C-alpha cells in the first residue's frame, strides 16, 4: 500500500497519486494497526525480492463487507518508489487468501477474474469482477482449456506459473483476411506468461514488426507511452490499427481482442487527478515490443488479452482454466470451487447444495450428451431392429393364414411347441451397432465417433 505523497515519486499531487496508485493507507488513523519488525514477523509470505527491503510491515483488520471482517491481515507500506497501484496478492501463498480461508469466508484458494473493458468511450467500458473461492459462470461462453501450472513457476520468468503456448496470432482485417504474425514454420509456437496486472501485450520485436507490416504502417518507429499504460507503442491517430486481433492458444482456444481494447488514447493522470489524453493526435497500441535489453524477456499476455477472456485459477489443484469472456454480461452466477481434498464428482454437471457438491471448471458447460456417432448408431440399430420385427410379424401372420402341412393344427389351447419356439424368438440389435458415446472432454471434435451408413451393396429380393 502507498502511504503518502513522498513515497509515490516526484512531480505528483495527492489527487493524481490517488487516481494512479489507488489511494493512501494512513496507519495513524487505524486503531487496529500493529507494526511488525519485518516481513516474517508480520506473517506475510516470505517469497519476495530485494525491492521490498525498507518497506514497513505490519498487520491490520480488513473489512471485506458489512458482514465479513478479517483480523491480522499482513500489510506492507511501500517506502521505495515503484510503478503500479496498490497490490493485493493472489499467488499460491497469498496472505490475504490464506486469511480468508482461515476465517472460513471462502471454500478454497480458487479465484475467477473478469477484467472488464477499459475502452475510450462509455460503450466500450465495462466493470470487471473478482470472485474469491470460485468463479462467475455468467461471464464466460464457448469452450475452455485447462492447463497445469508451469514447473518453473518459482522462477522469475513467470512467478505465477500461468504459462500457455501461443499457436497463432492473427489480425482480423476489414477485408475478411486474417494474416498471421507468427513465422510459417511448424516450430513457431510461442510460450507466454499470463499476468492480468500487466497493462500490455508483451511480444518479441519480430512479431511487432510483422504487425506494423500487415497494418501498412509507414510512419517513424513508434514512440513509447509514459502514461497509465506505461511503455505501449504510440503512433499518430491516422496510422492507428483499426481491426481486431485473435490469439490462439494450444490446443485451439481462440481469444479475439476487440480493437477498442487494443488501441486506446495515450492516457495520463493530470495534477488534479483526472485521466486525460497526453496527445489527442496520437493513439497507443497496447503492445510492448521486446527489444534491446528486454529482447530475451518472456512474452506476456496482459490486460488486453483478459478483456476478451475469463480466467479461473485453482491454486490447490495447481491448474488454471481459460474461457472466451463475456464482459458485457450484467448477470451474476457464482459457482463455488470446493477444496481439492473435498472435491467430489457430480453426475448431473450441476451444483448440488444438498450434498455440498461443487462442479469443477470444465463442468459448467452443461450436462454430458451423446456424440453424433453414438446417435447415428442408435438410430441405425433401432431401424434395423424394427425391420427385423416387421419381417418376423409378417412371416408369422403368413404362416397363420397358410399353415405348413408338417405342422398339424391343434384344437388344444397350447400351440405346437415348435411353433411356440419360433414365435418366441426376439431378434437382438446387430452386434456392430455403435453403443452410445459421451461427448469427449477434449474440445477437438476429431475424436468423436464418425457416423456410418448401412452398407449399400445388399441385394434386395421380394418375399415369396
């Protein structure tokens, strides 16, 4: 947390700092603040770097809402000057999340994030949402993909472990074409880190140069922004990119970023605390080209990516799930995620309050259904059985009308045993009929059972 104007950098006013960094924390006005000697004494997670040296540590009571209060939450007051807003960590050992778990306020260390929209006009702006202990199914649509945490999550390249593989980056041009920014070689897939707190897309310089070529950029090499979206690429308004961008993640999840979330005014905060355009004749492309000293940094997908996606992170199961997002939805359907040890499977695909069963992320798409191949197999089998039954019935009626000489008629109530045996025959479904198949959990439809037809070479003959 930022504490006062002297710790937010030179040239700042209190109002501009509040807008840019999220406000001040005044420990002197708190009756529950308890100062600690260091980070360990405060109870905070010890995994930090030397940038936190010199910060002030302690604990305080946090009021989540009118009914929920959490005591002794570790808090750091920033003494060193750093970019960014006040921070609330949600990592694997988040002190805030741990405090909520200990209080019994949330069921698990899972959380779901909808970034919302941050466009230039009101119709391109939408509130985001953060759900602790679950996610909001009203903010998702389409297929999803679930990924394990990266093994090198403790490293500095992607501390959160949210690593994905980008198989394609395409520009959705107005003429209907979608040229790719990645090289055409088969090994051109790109590993990238997910970071919702980062304002930009961070891509290698060669990909950014391809981006400029596709958009027919003819101006000087773009400048850098020093405003809210720090270090994005600034171009003249007439040279700005006008279409969407689609990022495809392996194994095939498409996230289409609308242009109004990719290209925005070059915003900054003035001394009065208002967001203004640094230059009305320019636009900022929210891409950081990795070059010079940053050329070997890991590609990173930040806020523009999350403007079009929904993220669910399950710390206990060490996995995360991505959906296509629905940022304009005004509904709310909160789904709790049970702790991993208590997670049970639900056969219906829906949450059951009576048994306290919590659906896993992949279950909210709906109930399981029979695949196309299974349906076709059932139909073919049913028709075959119907034809056989009709033939049996026809032959039986024909025999009733024209009894065979070898089967003498009987005046008794019991029919001839041989005739009874014949009438009792029940034809079964052909053994090569496909049994019902469930929808594959993988989103690749190529694994579904292919439909097949009845062989077309059977000879037809009339009944004698």
